[in-house]
């Protein structure tokens, strides 16, 4: 069976509330930089969660790393030192956790020495894909298998449906993979008004090693002068039905899939949410359990049509 | 435009008084709502980083959310987000607050008469 995973957030309340899911997961995903703090000399050190996470590890569990701070698209030479420090710390974490693979988001989260935290969209150019490939090659010197997640962006430079081509160009090297985040596709499709099937059809699903499933919410009409409401990839709500259907349709077409992860943000699991989240995890497990590889030739159009909202 | 220049200008746009105008100077057709939402999320993520790193800031936010939000908005506009970790963000915020703190009103600095102090 394809392993099913869950995010470990460095937050005691989250870990307590999600204990049942954490025990049921086959693997755990951590964002390495959320487990660090900076020392006075600039080096990075564990912030106290390493020992706890390792104590939780049982026989059969494994860890994967999913960062947001390496900043795959940044070309600013001034970022090189920070990046070296970052990768040195990831290497130390890898020795501790034995990450099976290490992924980060498409975009630039550190720009001009500033922490944007949200990966900003890149222009989908040859120069940008070359920059991402260089960064992936650096990551590979730390963890052999690396990948890029299709990011969620609220604006794009160009056509959002051109992103799959750009992504595939970024991960074309051996050992470089795609982390397919279905809620990101859903969010982009909702906000930009395209059919998620059109996006998925453009991807080479043989490159996918992990799928992310999560939920989100909507912005308040008061946030924007236009009053427009946007879908947010906030990982704080239920997984939309369409995302479940996307998973059912896409997973069988990813022949190199190594894991499907349910993501949830810390601070968003309140009283009474535990059961609903546990239910989502069991639903995810059930879908993955009944996933059978579909030959690409047969799985094409019918599966894609299943994604179109009724 | 070279990628480095694009990235520098987009990062600046995210903290600009008018992010849409700053972005449209680079890409005239960029979606205004998407740019504004991105700038809001960048600010919000910094806000959360600060609250994680500073119990004092968190307490201040709990006491008076509107006043703290105003203070944070000024901080975000004036201080580039060079901190990647919560404790560093808290240190940046404290330094900014110390620099910009309004001196207490003159009256409060008047030394109380001796008799009053004895009471």
C-alpha cells in the first residue's frame, strides 16, 4: 500500500489533539525550519522539538522534509550565505531523522535578504527554471531525492495554465520529483477560473512522488477594496469534495507515488475538530488503499472528466 | 527584465503603500486583487512570526487588537522583514518600538512632591 502521512507541527496542543492521527500515519512530514532557532553566532540549532518527535517515532514510521524557506527561485547572490547555513542545518536534521525525501515550494520566499515566507510567484522563464534546478541540485547534495511542490499563488506573471510546463522543466533532472498539492491546484483553479483537470492534464504524473491533501477557507469580503472573495490555501478547514475526487482520479495515474499526506496548520484544530480531522485521515487512507495503478492510456480522459464539478 | 531585478521589485511591492501600483509598474496586467491578497498574507505571516517570538507582543495584541494592529502595520512598513525566526522578529520589533516609542507626557515625568510620595 502507498504510505499515508500527516504533518507534525511543532505545537504541543496540535500534537495532543491530533495524537490519534499521528499514531495511525505511516510517515510524518516536518518543515525543518520550524524546528530551528538562530544562535548568536548565526548558526541554526534545534528549538526543542527534535527530541520529542524522535521519541514519538515508532518502528515503521519514517520522516519526510517539506520546507518553505529554502527559496528555490531566488537568484540574489546575497542569499547564498543564508542558504548555506540552511542546508548545513538540513544536513544535520537528515542525520537525525533520515528524511526519505526533501521538498520545497515553487517560488521565492527569501528575496533581497528579506523573509517573505510566502513563496512569491516566479516568471515562467528559462532563467527561472534554471535557477530552480540549480537549487534542487544543491538540495540533492543533502538529501538524494528532492522535489518541488506546485505552489499556490494569488497572482501570476503569465498564464496559470502554463505553470505545469514550467514545473516539469524545473524537475526534469534525475532524482528531482514533483509534489502535487491538490488543494493548491483547486485554489488556483477557483481564483483564476480554470478547470483543475486542465492543469492536471498538463503534468507528467510519472514525476509525482507525493500528493498533498488539505483544506482551506475563504477571505473576507472586507479584506479587498473590490469586495472579492478569494479561496485561501490556509490548511485550516475541511478538505473540499472536489479535492477528494481529484485524489481518487489522480492517484492511480501516478505510478511512482510514494506517499499521500494530509496537511493541517497548527492552531486550527479546535474543540470538536479532532473527530472530523480523524475522519478525513481515514477517508484518505481508504482512498489510497483502494488505489490501483491505471495504465496511462486508459486512465486519461475519463479520469480527467471525473474532476469536473457536477 | 532579469530574474534578480524582478524578485527585488516584487518583494518591494509587497511592502509598498500601494502594492498594485508597484506591481503594475513591472507587469501592467497583473491581477490587482491577487497582488493585494499576496501582500496581506506576507504581512500576516510576519505578524504570526512576531507573536510566536514575543509573549509581550501577544499580550499587547490580546489587550487591544486594533491598537496593536496599527502598531504592527507601521512596523511592517518601516522595517524590512530581515528576520527569519520568531525570536529574531521579536528582537527587530522591540528595537523598532524602542526607537519610535513616544516619550511619556511631560506631566508623568514630574517628580511627585515628597509629601505625596510618603502617602
